[in-house]
C-alpha cells in the first residue's frame, strides 16, 4: 500500500468514527458494506455526495432568501430615469429600469417655449430608451402618443389665448 492510500484510509476511518452507531443499527446494509475491504471507500463517497447535496440545497435556500430580500429592498437611485416630477412608479424591469405613469396632475409652466422644450426632451429620452433596447415598441409608441397629446393640448391652449 502506498503512503497516500494509508492517509486516505485513515481519514475515512476518522470520518466513520463521527457517524453515530445507531445509524449502523437502523441501516444494517452499512455494516455489511463496512465488512467489505473496499466498503469504507464506498461509504465515504456516499457521505461525501450526500454532504454536497445538503450544501447545495442550503446555498440555494440562502440564494432564494437573498434574492427575495434584494427585490424587496431594491433602490433605483443608482440609475434613475426621471421623466418628470409628477410620476409614480408603475413597473420595474429586470435590468433596473423603471417606468413611470402620470398621476394626472400636471404642473403648469408659465413659459410655453419651456413647456415645449420639456416635451421635446422627454420625447428624446423615450427615443433613446427605445434605441438602447430598454423599452418595447408598444411602450415607445404609447409614450410618444401621450407626449404628442400633451403638446397638442398645449397648442390648443395657446390658440385660445
């Protein structure tokens, strides 16, 4: 026998000493397995596989708990896309992009050119989000129509004045 084999067998025997003796009474096939000259290798391999399975299950549970905690406490202040002050959050995509929905209360701006400039900037931001692939075509079309409606309403108010 080589020295490495003796070290491995000694380590396996030390591992088997940690197993409670009641297990050998409850599962008699383990005693038969240990009576075989190579049985302790099989038993050590079985213990190793079961240990790795238990470790894997434990890590998956921890990962699930951390993912749930991360989703509950996620903060989007790192990369916010602010389309205006009168928005409330509606949806959150996988990459952290947040969609906003109007509350209906719009701030009235004194200067009409400033209002049109804000609408233009918002349209450019939506266009860039679509070009970068952060939003779907349907969202892009809906937001563009909403902004067009806002600009049309502003024009109607200007025509009445």
